[in-house]
């Protein structure tokens, strides 16, 4: 899938406006020698008049590459960095870059000041591209990077209308298959523990839960929903809340394996047997899912493939100056273990 980029001026348009060749514009941008002062002034005037922002493609013409990409974490809650998802994604991205000679630089951007500071850092040629993860709804950083014509790829999306290039898992389909599995087992009072609902991934998993109930003819039933922040502690609290509100609950879809591990603890504390009384499904399929008691049925996200796809899209944008945004959604897989 692709959507055309915003109509920012190109290096070729600067060259036409200044009545010089494309290579001359590149040399001026990179402050190279061999350009007459009058020509340099004409190019600089054209850049200013058109509002052109030099990008990686222009720097590459002069061989000026940083050989580094930034992985930007926008999550304001420090606890999230202890979750397996973050370490697994960082590992998969690092593995995908192994043979490229490009360094992966990790940075945190959580405020307007930090966004502006990072934008200036990236525009200064210190990185060749940007990878963004944990981007919440309304975060302007992807738009700022797009307007600056910096190669950028998101992990996930801010909304269903996302235009910047992204790689995502099929969160709707994964949650739908999990709840359908519970329904086939005869479970009828099924709850879900969502992630933070300002994250589009959490919204999609909730939608998949609701779609599965509707497909089974249970759309008239109340949705049994509690929100978490993907941590084990929030999973414990959410599960305890659900047990109190819905004592006859017999199935739960949790938004992550870590959340599901917390839910298992709450069920155990309430004297509920898993899976005899309540079946539990997580989301991710990290190693934690095989260390819980009982071992966790979960929706596997293709983390390695996500990392490879993000790097592939970013390298293509860096090398080709792509004119279209690209959107990749990868399939998930239900892995059945003893918790159901």
C-alpha cells in the first residue's frame, strides 16, 4: 500500500529555480568547494524561497552519510521499557542491521522540547533515517519528520488514517482468532484486558474481541473490558476488577503476555483454576508465555519479521527517496498451550 508524500519542494525544483544543475545544488547544500559565490547565493536564495529542506538523498550525492539510524522511543512511562516487547524489538532491529554497517542509536523523545531538539538533530545529518515506536494518538513527531522529508518508519500506527510508512501486526485478526478459540471451547462469559486505549494497537485488539463476539451472535452481550498499561501489576488489578464485576467470567483475552501473567496471579489469588474455571490468552508469545503456570496460550507477533520489514522500508527510503508511503501489516498466529 502507498500514499503519495506531501508536496514538499524537491532538489530538482531548487535547481530549476536557481537555473543551475542538480549537482550544483547538492554541492551548495553540502558546502563543497568549486562553486562560484554568485551561484552559491542563487542556490541559497532558491532554497529559502521554496522552503526546501535538504534530506538524506541530497547528502548522499556528496557521500556524506551518517551510517546511523535513530530508534526513537516516545513512551512517557519508564516502566514500559522493562517489558519484553521493547527488548525484543530492539534486538530484531539490531539483527536486521547487522550486515549493513549502520549503527542503531536509541533516543527518548517525550516532550515538545525534546521533539524539536530531535528534529534539529536529525535534520543536521547526524542520522540517515528514523524508526519510531510506541507512538501514541496525536503525537506530532511523525508529521514533523515527514515535513522535513526525513526517511521515517513507524512500528504500529497512531490511527487507522496513518499515512507515514509503518509496519504493524494484524492486531484485529489476532484478537479475533483468540476470542474465537475461547468460544469454540464453550466459553461464553469472555472478558478482555486492553492495553492503553490511546495506542491504536490496543484499540485494534479491543475491536477484534468485539468482532469475534458479534460473529458468534453475542453482540447483544455486555462487553467486559478493563484497561491496563501492559504491565503485570496492571494485569493483576484489571483481572481482580473483572472478577468482582463479573463473577461468572470463564474466559479472558489479555493485551500482552505480561498482562496475562498478572491476570493469572489474580485468578490464583481468587481461587479460580486455569483453565478449568477461566481460560486465559495473552498476546505476543515471548519466552514469558512458556514460564507461566500454566503455560500461556497466546497470539504470536512476528517480531523478527517486523524488525526486518522496518529496516527494509527504511533503507529503501534512504536509498531511493521514495515518493510513496508504504504500509505493511503482518499476520499473527494463535499458539495454543495449557492456559486454555
